């Protein structure tokens, strides 16, 4: 899976960080130390880590991922990464 989206809410910029959805690569999620959660009211699961986004970005860079774009959506920060 060459693309990864990570996000966090602005008031939680020290973590936790959302690192994947229920269809994300389980091996990559294991490397990141992510756990799958189902938030009350959602009919889907997401993977989270307790690390700050900066720590997650460092880990993904060491695995060959590069930031393609970053944006703010309301009170959420989102990064899109790609690996060749």
C-alpha cells in the first residue's frame, strides 16, 4: 500500500494520532504500534497510536514514506504520505 493518511485534531497535536483505517496494512500498523479502535457512533474502525504526529512522520520516513501534502480541515491536521 503506497499511500498513508495520518491525522490528529489540533487540540491533540501531541497525540493520539490516527494512522489508518480498517483496510490499512496490518504489518505497517504493527510496526507503528497502532491499535484498532471503533469510536462510538462510527460503523468503521481506525488505527491509532499514542505518539505525536511528528514521531509518526519520523517513523514513516524511516520506512521510505515521504509527505506528499499536508492540510488543515476544520480542527483536524491531515498528512498524506507515499512510498515508491
